[in-house]
């Protein structure tokens, strides 16, 4: 705890979550995003980021203090069930169970609307025009985003469907 005492609540939340995930056997370097970025690099394919890491950190840093504290409390409250919750979420992702992912999204963020708005809605709104521009370019792109950015009424897929794109789950 001494390591996180001097941190802002949002940073303490992320630090504690990452440490617990590592202790539970989840490897932060084996995420889907890193896997595909490494594969693209190995095949000399360009990688285009939808945002810079600084942007994501700035979003979190700009959260109201109460929202940051709520985020930290949620991390602490969820700690006991983290392994099983992550297992359920990963199982839903693997099987393409978007209803289960949306349920998880609602449960996690319902008490924290400011965090939901900042972490998911604002980022999806920023990404959508970039992704639509890529789609309109006539080239093929492989896009990797966190699964919870895809589901729900504020998800990217709902936005694209509303904008006339044909959405097909494979």
C-alpha cells in the first residue's frame, strides 16, 4: 500500500488492478492488442493507434475527484471476485456472448456514470470518425479494441449500425 499512497486515486486503481491481475496469473503482455501488434510488426504491417497513451491517461486524470475515488473503491470492492469475474468475461468474449459482455459492462459501470462516460463513451465517440474514415478509404484494416467498447447502446457496433454499416458477428 505504501507504493500507492501518494498516487492519485485513478492511478492507484489501475496499479492495484494490474498487480492483482498479475498475481492471479493474467499476463498483461499477452493481451489481444499486444498479440496482434506483434504479429503486424513481424509481417511488416503498419500499426495505427486510435489514441496515444497520453490521451487515455489524461482522460483518467481529468475525472472528477469523486469519480476517481469511486474507481478506486470499485477496484478494492471487486478484488475478492476478480479472478472469477475475469474468467466469466473472457469466457463470454471467447464464445462471442455479447449479451453477457453487455451485462458485465452495465454491472461494472452502473454506480459510476462519470467513469463510464469518460472511459467508454468519450473514447468511442473520438474513435468512431477515425474508424469510419478508415472504412471509407477502400483499404482493409484489422482493428483491435477492448471488448467492452463494442457492446451496449454506446458501443462502437451500435454506432456503426446506426450509421448504416452492416454488422455481422463471425
